[in-house]
C-alpha cells in the first residue's frame, strides 16, 4: 500500500483551449470532447493533459469520472491531472484502479463540502489516499485482464445508445415522410411532410403553463426528467437532489407535459404518469383535449423535435442552450385526428416497452461487469486470485 502522492506527480500547467483539443472525462474514461459539454468560460484557464496522464474529476458526485488519457488535450480546472511514476505505477493499472468501486468510495470519503453536488476531493486530499501497489508485472497483468472487460462494457454502452436512438427516430410513424399528398413546408419545420388531412397548430394554442407550487405540503415524491425515459421518480442517492425547502418546487400532475427548458434539445421533456414535484427551474403544461397525452409524449421526444429545439435554443455555451417560453409557444405542432393519435401512441408504447426491457437487461449485465472489475482488483491484491 502506498499513498497516491508518492506514485504520481501532479500536473498544473495551464493551456489555452485553442492550443489543444478539449477532452471529456466521464464513465468512459478520458475521451474527445463530448457534444453538448461546456468548456470553462475563461478560455485560457484550462489544464494541460498529456498522453499517459491520469485525470479525475475532483467533484465527488461524479464518481467514476476518471481514467487514462490516450491523447494530448485540455480539461477544466475542476479535474486533477497526474503523471504516474513509471517505475512504481503502471498507468493502465491505475486507470482501472481509479474507476473501481472501492476507490470511488474512498475518494468520496476524503471529500469536503456542504452538499453532495458541491462535495469535492482536491489533489492534496486525494494524494493521501493509500492504494494497493503490487509488483509491476502484476499491475500489467491486472490491466490486460480488465482491458478486455472494459471493451465489453463499451460495447454494451454502444448497444444501449443505439436502442435509445431507435426510440427517437420514429418520424415515419408520425406520418412525417415526404410524398405527393404531403404538405411541403420548410424542411427544417417539424410540420414538413405531414399528411394533408392533419391539422396544424402552435404549442402556445394548446399547451398552457401550470404555475402550481408545492407550498407547505408537497403533493408527492420528487420527480426528475430523463432524456431517455421522460418523467420518472427521482431515486438517486447521489448527485443533484431536492433541497430541504421544496415549497417553491413546481407541481406536476398526471397527464401534464413537464419540460427542462435547458435540455429540450436532448429530449429533456415528457408527459408525467405521476403526481409529484420537479425543480422550480422546470416547467409544467396542461395539454388541451385536442391531444392524446401519450401521443404528445412521443411526438416531442422524436428526433425531429429534438433537432428543432436545438435550432431555436439560445445561450453562450453548448450545454446552456435554453428554449424560451416565447419560442416554445411559437413551435408548430402537427394535429392528427384523435383516433390516429391513439393508434400512434399505442404502437410507440409497445415499441418503447420492448426497448426498455432490452435496456434493463443491458444495464444489469453492465453492472455485473463493473462489479467484477472492482472485485478482480481486490481479489488479486489480497492474494485470493492469481493472474497469468
């Protein structure tokens, strides 16, 4: 066992964002900048990362956001960047160790802060954490074994992403396909290619904002808006949660459309099946009786609308693109006959159910592989298991 500070050297060099590509650090380790992730507002205030460095997010609510850099680049100052001492620590072994459940728990234990999502472990505190340090050959053998498992996890993540994309690419189901009988609107409009017998409306005509707040008596549980599933129960035990005072939180009723106005271009909206409350920064809307709520849920989570919300959003950073209420009210909406809306909703409910079942199986397998990665390191360094 050895403290981290004795086997790595902290890298503190700063770099301008235009000098090197921006990197993201998340559940997949260190990767090229992901779409929709913001950089720091101060362009020159970024940390230099070199190939072979280890990077970890100092915010403790981002557990598992760490890994080995495979290319030069830059990251936000919120990350700790370290160069492993090659005579003591194999970088690939450290990559898996930092991402193990046991280390994540210890990393969180050493953090300080006032609430979970403002809880951080800086390099000085992290440097005191003691880690298992087997011989270099054993470190390499562990890394080789876990590289194969990580490759399987990446394939599962790709499969899950493909399944989720399938739910959003349903334009044909909504009749949004060009044919001779279709209306020929601007191709960038959500109404482009709708059947002739469908009516058209605007969001502001059929969706009215609900201003109901919790007050002194919360009406139900805390809800969240998932880009993958829409409105769901908030069961997270880490990361962003409700504050102690929820009196100003917005109430959502079954059949209402709930929307995260800063995440519409990622699918951050959906019709709620629950009575509960959401962030005061979100919005809730009553839906007119001209619409089947389940149709509305699938319609606005369709890729055509996700792309459209991206074109009308405004903001200075990629992940701070807000759709204003005024812009949303002007959004064109296709209005088929109610019976067609129900038929579309029934079909997509069935498709979504099958996809959710597959996603559940993928998630369980992924969790099993992650657990085995962590257990494997512990078993080897404790002598319960040998590696070739």
